[in-house]
């Protein structure tokens, strides 16, 4: 069992004894009459997808509806190569009906219906009486069920949820955030529903779904912590009441370390908010992953003679933190380099309807990786994950779902006009996020949006985001002055390159995150660091983070030399090796910039997105370090684990690329050992150093057939190892290279080409990159004069050189060319083999008879010694070009 899992199990065992001891310590008498009663409403729901007239009526006949349990969604998509028979991306109404019998002894209680999450709009009826409406897919909400409830009798609860797309005219979600996003908005009652009974005098149940009890550290030093506590106490009785509000701070052993008592006079219907200040001596600090120590705040409302009316318990982590624009994040006065991931909450077959066990598994995988921070994107997640973050010491970025735009998808919205209803909904979801998560010590910042001007950056409307963001920023401060605000920005225009219709949103919030994809969607991966330095210089007083960076990684798609071929960021080919290589380049730049207060990989897990058909899956964003179903940790997972984790790591890369195209390849491992040793079929290939946790054995020559690779290392006196098996079915003296391509292919004649490899210089191109999301699918004219036109779709252009690792001998070298667009005379070049020119002043268009006509040239070359074959493409006029290279021993 991993250490973090064992610690969590021990905490779970202690949970109930701690609460029991705390309750006894606070209790003035033995009465339990005021204890809250919680009745889960999970089983026996009747469900119908689509709208049905009259379904709110108790007598409505729901015979024939499906019987489901909660959590539930009707949507199923993502994580597969083809859409399966259970595929369901329908957005619209879904009806739920439940018959239940509440206990008869709730007679003098107030009874509340609690929904932990329902998507997107929700209407609730109890016994035909409408209790209310909620707009928003992510926050908890409650309704007073007392007037409609029938005690001791069968009650009928009817719930209509609606996850209609806001882009449709007349949609009920037109003014409900988010408008859109690179994630699917699953419908239904996807979190739990429960019936909660309280005394008429109780801690407030209608404070934006929050606990009604809020505590924070006012000050802390080595000797004392001052904890400010506010409880919202409500009297729903018909007469005034004299009560006492008692609060205790209880340590992890269940011992009260600070108490306070506050008498309170409550008029009928009144709500009071007494403020209490408690002093904790010699506080044990919540110190992140190092020591996530938790107290509990327990507040009781009692009668004057000590009878308990209500009690609420909330977590308390005593800590201080700050953000510095030059030095990053400090926790309890100690600098902490925050490194972590962003996470979406869905799973295949479940969508958002996940269980506490799923949440715990996700956290265990993230802790195994070695994260110390977590961005909960792009919305409020279930309370379970915040609880786990508290207990495991993970610093949390919490966020509302203001994504892509700050105005409805309407003609006025396209002009950047934020409707009043839209702004109010964003504000209400911010209230829910902060109120419901105020007491979690793991949360250090409230995010008020993500890429809010993305659509405008694409030219789809105008962004006027500043007024709404300014309102939300002030609202966050009014709700919680103890935490700074942040947001994630994608599209800030440079001051010297303003973009009409695109506003600058930096410096509204206290902190800022940048979503950056250098080398994936744009630029080169090495540009990330310089771009961040420029942004840091542009905003010198603003603490910066990288809120997203990442690349797609398909488990079934592989390349022979990462970065040699074309990058299909929005297309059909996402080789796992390229994902790994890009992260290696990015992380080296990020860790070298101490001014970044945090970095967040996008994403921890693959997730559903119906806007994408990429890599080897449909309806899926494959940028995760782990597969959608959580069963496969991609190679790049172990790169970060080697850097972030204190566990011994040695992982050979490429275990899913089994059938190798080339007889010679680099072998790479990720490890936190200083050196590692490699054997191939029992032969010792020597020891390699592992700088930056990357161990490399270059140009390893494979055997024909199976190749068993075994790596070994020693870390702190502990021997560790890893192994994999590759197969090579070709010949050592026969290499075929598909120039410019990140994927290999096999021709109609059965010739196996690997992806572009063994090359330096030049630029890869693809004439037919395939469909990209958001763009029309255009297929260029096919190349003529060849039985394999696909071989001529990619090419390398410029001045470049191939070093083909073949043994000594005589070879027939066939070079495959096509001129993609230029006329005769515009492109002329030489080709040299091992220094001697073998193709002189080649003009492909002239010799082939025009563009898009295949041309092959075959030459005989002698390779001496063990240096292999060097092919040098030398421009004379314009740029050199080649589509494919065959190097085959003369027989």
C-alpha cells in the first residue's frame, strides 16, 4: 500500500472517534435531541431522458421509466476509438422521480433537500409543490422542504434537470456559465441528494449551499494562533429563543485546545452572525505535503440549560501563506515550489457521476506522481476532492466555470455585452464556490475565470471582459479577504501587437496564470521560457503561474524520433513519444524560473470533449498523463514522478511501441537514480548517466525478433529495475524513412517505412494533415505517377542531413520526390552521399513535368566501416526537398 494511501486509511479510522470526543467535550448535558439527521436519497429513482408534460404531479404515471441510482447521468462519451452503442451526447431535459417515506418523528424539525450537484438547470417539486430552481451545474444547493413534506407517508419528489447547450436559440441556459469549453457538460443528478432534518433553531442551511460556519486564521506565530469564527444562526421557530453558541477547536486526537461561548437572543425568524475569536496555543501548522495537520472547528447551538439544538463541524488548517512576484509561493514562511496538475472530474462510462472511491483513486494517482498543488478546473468539484486535498496537504486552485467568453452566445453577446442575468449567474456561482469551500485550508486562491477572451481571439465576437471580471474580483474579496484571486489567461495581446476586439484582462486579479502551449499549438517548445520572461517583465508586480501546459499523447500512436515529423496538435496523430519530449523541454524551462508561484500540467487524466476527434480517440482530449480509464500511466507520468516524488523511479520508455520500424534506435528511461544500466537480450549495453532524470542509450542496434531490454539502478542502496520487449521484423541493412512524417506506414507493396528519423535540419511538412476540429476538412489533390500517393503527402524542406545507421556494404538508395507547388526553376538542389554528390542540380518540377507528380531517383552508394550513410541535401536555388528515402542493401 502506498504511504499516502495508508495515511488516509488511518485518518478515516480516526474520524468518528475524533468527532465523538469533540461532541462530548462540548456537551453540557447528555441530550442528543438537536443532532442533525441525514437521509440519503440515492436508490430507487425513476428516470426519463427528454421532456415530459406533467411529470411534476404526484399522480403522474412513470411506469416504464428506467430505474436508476445516484449519482447518475444519461450522457456517455469519450475514451474510445469509435463511438460505442452506449454513446449519448444529447443535451436537454432529463426527469427524475422518487417515492420515499421520511421518518414520522421529524415532527418539530426543519427539513431540507440538499443537492450536491445537478446539471445544468434544476427544478424541484415535492408532492406537487415547487420548491425552487437552481441554475449552475457545479455547486451544492438546498431547498426548504418542510412545508411540502408528509411525515411518515409516501412522498413524491420530482426533479427536472436540463443541460441544453446555450448556443441554441431560446435555450434555458443562455445566461448560465459556462457558455462553452473544451470539456463536455454531462447532464443529470450526477452527485448525491439527501434529506436533512435540523431543529428550527439551527446553523444556516441556505447560505449559498455553505456550512453556515466559517473560520480562518487571523494571525499566527510560533506561540499562538488567533482563529476567527463566524456562525450564521437562524431561528425558524415562531417565537424568540435565548441560545448559547459554543465553539471549540479540537486537535487531531479529539482534544479541545480552545473554546468560546457566546449567548445570543434570537427573535422569531431572525438570523444572527456572532463572531468569535479563539486563541490556540502552540499551534500545529498545516504545512502542505510535509505535514497536513488538521484541527476541527465544532460549533454548537444550545438552549440556556444546555440542550443541543444544532451542531456543525468543519476542518481547520492553521497556516499562513503569501505570493511573491519574484520568488513565488511561501507557506508558513517557507518557500515551496508548487508543481502539479489540472484535473477534470469525468470518467468513461460514468461521466461526472463518479463515486467517493473514484475521487480517492484520482488523488492516490496524483500523490503517486508527486504533486503538491492541484488546479480544480474549470468549475467547482465535489467536496470529496477538497477534503482529500486538506488531508493530503495538496495546495488547491479553486475555480468558477467562466470559460471562453464573458457574454452569452447571442448577437449582443457577440458584441461583448454581458447581460445582467449572465453577470448575476457568474456572481452566484462564485458565491457558491467560496461559501462551500471557505474552510478548506488546501484552497489558497479563488479563480474567477479561464481563457475568458478565447472566442474573441479566434475572431468569434468581441471581448469586453473587464467589467464582469472586476465585479467578480471585488465579490471574491468581499466574501473572503484572506485569499487572493487569480484567473487563467490564454490570449493577452502584446502591447506592440494590439488586437481589435480583444481586451487585456491581466492585473484585475491579485495573481495570474498563463495557459501556454509553445511547440504544440504554436511557436517552438524552447520559446516557453523567453515568453514567460517577457510576461514577467510586462507585469513585474504580479505573481505569475503557468496554469496550463501540455500536449496530446495517444497510447497506440508512436514515432521514431520525437520532433522530427509534423505536429498534428488538432489532428489525427498524437504520438506518445512527442508528448514526453515536449514535457522534457517545457519542464526544464519552468523549473529554472523561480518567479513562477506554481505550474499546472494540462491535464492529469484524459477527459471527454465532444469538440475533438484527435489522436486515436473520438470525443476525447488526450493531453492526460494518465488514460481516461485510469489504467495506463503514460511514459511522461514517470518523467514527472522521477522529479517530484520521493519514491525510487526507473521506467523504460516506449513499452507500447512494440513493433519497431528501425533496427537502430535510442533507448530512454526516466529515473531519479544518478545512473542506470541497460542490457539487451542479456548483453550489457553499459551505464548511462541520468541528468534531469533522463537516462539515454543512443543508437542501440536491435536483434531480429524479440529484444528484451532490462534496466537496473541503485537508489539509496535499493536495487530497482524495469524491463520491456520490443520486436524487430526487418533487416539491419534495409531502412526506409518517411520524410517529414511523425508516423510510419506500410505501402501497398508491403514496404515498411518508419517515421522521419536520423535527421538534422530542415522543416517537416504535410500536404494533407487531415481534419482538424474547428476547421473544414479539405483534401488536396493527390500526387500522380505513383502507386503509393500517400508516401508523397509528407516531405522535409530546407538544408538538412540524414545519417542512416546501416552497416558497411553497397546500397541502392532511392529518393522519392514531389514538387508540392513551385514551378520549374524555383527549386534546385544537390544531394551528396558520404560527401560525394550523387544527384546534381535537381529540379523536381522540371524533371517530373510539373507539381504534384512523383519523381524517384536511385543511386548506388558504398558504405565503408561502421559510420553509416550520410545524405546531405544542399539547396542551390530555393530549398531542398525529399518525401521518402529507401536505403536497401544490393543483393
